[in-house]
């Protein structure tokens, strides 16, 4: 096997990250990475246990002269978001990620890299395996299914770990210390539609929106990125009202916590309207590209002949009802924090649309807020839009936010370490993305927590990239924190 990261530092972290890239680990399918972790614990003669949800805890005793320090739990999640470009053949259940180095960054060939949170897992393994690092008692917690519901953290048993200090390794900006995050909830609408026979004297076309950056529905929601579902819906809404087109299928997006990058629709256009619709399509494409020229320079909207058979189309009433509901659905930043400048307080993401074989459309959205009441308020707003269209709407249980503790001992230790190492203050912030920390705090009320990590950009998309130099800085920072944990 070619060692892609052979020359990168710290060598031990990159070695384990390369191992992890070779292990398929989609959310809810983490069996292989769990087996790897259990084998790792046995190989290094470390106490290893697994709970009923699949979470793993590996414990390591203190190094010489550090046994009197307080115990610390290091935590990351083992699953990854599985997104790929449409022209890439990749089975996330079987195929390894194919990382490569591009100047200062590590990327993957056409898929998500899994730096979120594979680099956190690799860091834990490097600490557990190392013989020359000073630290007190260490517990390494590896949670499952963070990306599709925080199932592992939610199922964690109250006595699974013993430490009262937790360092989460799931942040994505070196030089920042995260001390709070938003809570979230998913809202799913199931809309029934009526089928009709294919209209005569029509041509079959497929319209595709692609080339968008996508990204994390928490970290990137404020960047003014395009939503492929919203763009395609806008085009089709005008198409059915002015040119009498008919929709056979509309699909877009994939994951609830990813901004949708690609969408497509199969449509039938009346022969008599083809020329007029083509003129409209060209103008629409120019307008939308102009609107998003700064944030989405690679946006592509294509229309091509559709060669496969089509059995039915949506009824005129059903397709208008569907498109109006999607058009009305709020998407993006809803409110900014009044307490912390530059922090998104509340947002909603129109994440995916899927047609099934039983005349149903499944529309998945997710809402986030650092204010619990606002989280439910925005979810009810989305619910109301789709209930007005006749859809059946359900909500997930949701997860709590993490209320910042600016007075915690571990925060002060981390601040002092960063200033000592780099002669500048770290940025202390809360994030709009969701972390497992809120769920940990609910089960372990005495916990003091921070979250740190190297710099990762455009997570949850095939453009995900991990900054090489930031990994070394983050590693040195974490080791200095561990060395300076206070005594019991």
C-alpha cells in the first residue's frame, strides 16, 4: 500500500489517519472501525470496553510522575459523512477513501475526506500508542453515528467514563477554542402526489443543477452558498406556470446536515413550448449564475434529452402543490446572535428531496439554534409550510445545545498553553454546528469541556480539505494542555 502521508508531521498522527482512510465507516455502518479500535486496544494492552450502542472507551494510565493529575477524556466520533461527485464510482460501504496531497492540503478523490472526524480519531490513537508523551490518566471515547443523529452520544451510559474534563476533538479551525454549540432538530415532510399519463406531443428532458460547493449546514450556512434544490425548484415553478411543463421526478441533496450540491428533475415539455422554454432556461441560468457569481463560481445548470422510459408524470395540481411548498420553505440563516458577534443563532437547511415508488415525496430539513425555544420555533415554521400542502410532518427528538462556560478551569489551561506556544491569544467562540458536548453535559453535569481541532474546510462535501500545517500546531497544542492538567 502506498503511504500517501509518509513525509507529513506529526508522523504518528498521519500514519493512523491513513489507516482510518482505508476503513469504510459510514454513519450507522461503523462495524469495521469498531473492530479496528478493539483490536488496537488489545494490541497495546489497554483497557478497552464497548457499550450497547457501539461506543468504544480505551483507557491509558498516566505516564511517570503524572499519576496525580486529574483524568481527562478525549473524544471524537468514528463515522463520516459520505458524499461524492455524481461522476465518481465509489461504494462507501466497501471502498477506501483515496486521499492525496495538494500543496498545503489533504483532499480526497471525488469524495468526502472524512477528516471530520477521522483526524480526531487518529489523534487519540497516536496518544494511546505513544511512549514519549507526558500526561495524566487518559480515557479515549470514540462515539458512533454522530453525523446522522448523535446516536452514540445520546445512548451513552452515565458511568461509561470517569473523567470530569472532556476535550472534544471535532472542531475545524486551528487557533480557536470552542466552548459552546447550537442544538438541532430534523423536520421531515412526506407529501403524497397523484400520477397522470404522459402528455402527448411532448419531449422528455432532464434538468441538472450541479457544481455547487455544498458544505456543512451549521458551519457554512451563513456563507451565501447556493442550494441546488431551491435553484431547481425556482426554475420549475416558472416552467409549470408559463410553459405547462410536467414533472416526472425531482430529486436533490442527500444528507440532512449537508447543504445540497446537486439536484435533477425529469420533465416533459410541450412541443409548442420548447423554443420559449429554452429562451427562459438560458435567461434563468444567466440570472442565477450572476446572483451567485461570488460564492458559487462553478454553478452549472444543464438541460439534455432524457433517453429512458417514463411511465407517469405528476398531476398538475400535485406538482404545483409540491413546488409551492418547497418554494415557501425557509432556508438559510434565520437569526443572528445578539450575545456573540458573528454567530448564527438560528438557521434551517432544506437538505434533500427523494421520490419513492409509492407516490410519496420525502423532504428532509434540519433546524439549528443556540436558543432552545428558537430551535422549536423554526421547526414549527417549516412544519406549518408543509402541513399547508397536505404533507405529514414528523420531527426527530433533537439534541441540546452546549451553553458556554467561560470560567472553566480547562479553558484557562488551554488559553495559557496557546499563548505560551504561539505568542498570541486563541479565539474563544461558540459555533452554529452541533457537537456531542451538549448531550455529554446532560449525562455528566460536572463536566468541564472544550473543543479543538485542526483546520478543515468544506466538510460534508467532496471539496473537504484538511490543512497539513494546522495538524502539527493542533497536536502540539493538545499535548501541552495534557501536560498542564492540574493535580487532583
